[in-house]
């Protein structure tokens, strides 16, 4: 599985469509309503869906969640928000809970677009349901928590129809300052990039304390602490920085070495709280990436520095975004933030990411209404596998190549059935 395979899969679905009238191909008039069904009424899911309805023509018409209490909370929230926006409340017939909620949502004739915001373990399973229903799909990252799921996602990508749009939630690429920085890097402003220093230091996630629940439900409610449900912090959270590095360099890493562990956290769970990874990219370019997820005292920071033969680039969630070279450049309009910015557990960051969700969603809805359609599954898999490469190197305490990762076929089973929540 090489980069050419990813590019062919992701680009092939839109070929031959550019000369087709958009209304004929996609079935929408400009500014028409796109009916959105939210799968996963949690923190991030609600934040993204709120942004969709506030910034695009999407309207929340259906909700689905494994747990009835989360569904009821979502119903109350979106009835209130819909009322403020002049939209109808969510029809009770379009509320789905239990282990088959995703399938019921996928079969609804009242939904055009499914937003998948469930715990990462279920992303690929739910992606298959949504794609096979013919609906448009917005799927949160990662596209798979292990190699087996990543392979399945690539199979799903080949089933996406030519007029069906599927996006993956790498909204950082759409943040105007970061997009401008990428344009400069791609134009050669840094020359040959030799070394990249990346980092993601965040506070620990907070415990969800349901009362009278089974151990399996406790795991589901605290999925951020669970390796199988989340993919660990490198695959679930740090993936944004590694995705940006892949994008800037136009490649995925070919091997990695790593250290790390669970050295601070003592609560339930098996995710590591720190990583130190050296990713090697083609041309012997290195990304040295460090990550922590335990410290609530020194603030938050995420970003990278890129060192090239013609200049140095600085890019972060907060603070200056700039290139120092013979022809210097800096993004104008972002105030420098001394402490690295404020962490947002729901993913709705300010500073340099203030308009990331908005612009990502507007571009996605435009692909649905006007075309051409997107198919970002393969690109999402490429980034997920890049993170898995670092994770595997850390777990096995040795250098791991891209080919070894593919052959290893690592799998992290859930260990229980969600049918118990029927």
C-alpha cells in the first residue's frame, strides 16, 4: 500500500464529473437545505453539528446515539437551537438509540448527510453503513484505530458513488492561517525541508461518572481513556499535527522509532500519557514529535517548526504563523498568544483555528450542493496509518517501517458486544 494507491483511490471517484451540470449531478439548488443526521450526541459531535447549522445550509433533522440519555440531551439542545434559527424541532420519529441506532439513521429517507461523531472504534463500521446508504458523510478522525480497520475503510472508499461526498474531520487544513502557510511551503518558501519539530501538549481528559453502570458502559462513556475505543492519544488527538506534516511534506512517513508510556496517569484506562516519536519521511526528512496528555498546569500548545535549506517556518494552533527567510512572510491578523492558546475539549479552538470548522464545513456542503464530490477516505486512512506507525514503534520499542506496519495487521478488539445496550 503506497502513496500512489491512496491518490488513485481518492481521486478516481471524481473523474469525469467536471462537465456535468451541478444540479443534475447533485440534485440541489444553490442554498437549498441539506438535511443532517448526527450520529453521536457527545461533546465534539455537538460542537461540529452546531457549527454546520450556524455556518451552512445544513439543518439538524435526525439524531442517533447508543445511550438514551445522550439522545434526550441532544434532542433538547437541537430543538432549542432549531427554534432560534427558525427551523422545526427534530421529529420524534427521527430519534434513534441503542446498538442499531446507526443502521436506523442510515436507512432514514429524511436524511441527506450523516455526521459520524461516535468513539473512533466505531468510525469504520458506521462509515460503511452511511456510505452504503448512498448518503453524504462527514466522518470524524481517525479513519480506523488499527490496520485491520484501515484496510476495511479503503474497501469502503471504493464504494463511494460519483455524486456522493465524504469528508474526514481534518479541519485544521481549512484554517485560513494554516492554509496560507501550506501554500507558501508548497511553493518552496522553505527550500528542501530537512527537519520538523512537532508537539502536542494537552491536559488530561476528564472522567465521565455515570451512576450504576456496567464496566463496559463505563469504558464507552470514558472512551478517551481506552486504547481500543480511541486508538490511544497519538491516533486520536495528536493525529492533527501529523496530518498537517504529511500535507506540508506531500508524503507519509516511511519508518518510525518511538518511546513513551503511561508514566503519570493512574486512573482507569490503558492509553499512554506521553510519546516521543522520530518519523522518517522520503528524502531523509525527519519529524521529531513529542506529545503529553496529563499536565493541567502549564497550559496547552500544539504546532510545529519546519527547518529548510531556504528558511524556517513556525505554525501553531495559537501565536505567530510565519516564515523566516530571505523573503520573510507572516500571517497578519492573529494575535500572539504567549501561553500557546486555550485548550478546547470539544475541538472548537480559537486563535489560528477560529474559522477552521466553519471553512471546512462550508467547503464540504459546497461539494454536496455544487460539486465536485469529495472522497477523503483514503487520505484519512493514510494519516491514521502514519499515527499507527508511531504507536507500533512505541509499543514494540523498535524501529518499524511502513511495510512492516501493513504486514503486522495489528488489531485491537473491543472485547464486548454493544447488543447488551439494546
